[in-house]
C-alpha cells in the first residue's frame, strides 16, 4: 500500500456520499424555486406535517441539524407566514413550532415533489431500500419506513 493511498479520492467514502447528496438536492432546487422554498425548509415541513407543534430541539434532532442552522430557517419560514414559533406553556425556555394555514397549504403544493425528484434516482426499489437503511445506519439511527427520494 502506497503511503498516501488514504488520500486518493477513489478511496473516500465521504466523496460519493457528498456527490450523491448534491445531485439529489440539485434535482429538488428547481422544483422549489417557484415556491421560494429551500430543501431545508422542505424537510422542516415534512416533519411538522407528521407532528405539528414540535419543540425546536426535537426538530433539530429529527433533521440532524443544530439550532444555529435551524433557527434562521425557522425565522424565514415564519416571515413567509408558514409557521409560528411559540414559547411552551409548560416550560418557557422551550420554543415550539406550529404550522399556520399557509404551511398546511404547502403540503398540497408539494405533494408531487417526491415522485418528480425520485425519478432521478435510477435504483431498483430493493437497492433504494438497502441504501436508505445503510445511510440511517451511518447516521447511527434505526431506519424508518423508506419513502421516495
């Protein structure tokens, strides 16, 4: 083994993960542009559509983001009229995030996005499921039910 083999791009697991993530996000970007939406805002919506009124900390954990990254995203979403942030009645240190009517309406506007974006992933369903499970293992999480890309 050569002294610097570990520095070859072809020996890096991180590179294909990075390139694949960029490819997927680049497919989503034009689909969101007309709605003035970012990918990060989209994944916030997906979590809140499943369970509205979550604390910011829970959103951070579910999305693998820190509060310094998520807070500006939430502020923009609030300025758009999509969400509302409120202090918890049980613990005023906790900020909870609720969808407003416009946020719920975005669900209808975005309902076809997974199918459109998923069309760019040329993996057989069993391979896509395997990749999904491996990625969650890499994140140190149990995989949830796989969905479209």
